[in-house]
C-alpha cells in the first residue's frame, strides 16, 4: 500500500496535469470536498466544478506534506497569473485518507481569510483600522 503522503502528492500532480484517470483512482466513491465555496460536495460535483479549475494555477510547489493519523496536511504555494490583486497564493489542504483512497479534502479556510485580509487591508485605506482576530477581519473607523 502506498504511503498516505504519496497519495496526497499524487492527487496534486493529477490535478495539475488534469489526469482525470489518476484522480479517479485516488478519490474514494464516498469522497466529499468542503471549501469556503463548496459545502461537502460529492465526488461527481468535485470533478465537474473543481477539477477543471487547475488551469487557473501555475507552478504548484508542495512545501510540506505531513501525515497525522488518517489525515495528510499539504502546504503549497502557487501562482494565479490572471489575478489582478495578488497572483501568489499559499494554502494548506487537509486530506483524509482511508486505505489508499482520499475520502475527504478540505482546504483550511484560515489561509483563504488571511489572503483576503492581506488584499483588503490596502483597500481600507486611512479611514479604517483592520485587525485579524481568530481568522476574521474586524475593522472600525478610528
């Protein structure tokens, strides 16, 4: 049986290459995907809605891949060439792996909020003070 970290790495590789056959072998039939935009969507919805988006990203680099029980945390960076704001992103995905299949994939929302916060702090300008408190943007006028 493959190491769980290798399974997670293989999914990122399949996603980047749009290798749907490999992706299908790695993802369990009862798979769910949850993100700030998707609430526990199933395998079919993931392949229809999320899989094709790999073309938006360039230069995926997996910085750390760590196994903790049935979960594998993948810390990555990538570039979104068409982004008007910040084309460089960093993310962490949490993959639950049972046997040799990924049963659940969850990008950790903190990274989404952190990136949005960094982008929006510039938009707040001098009229507001912004603080990040437990992954939420909080601001008030001085």
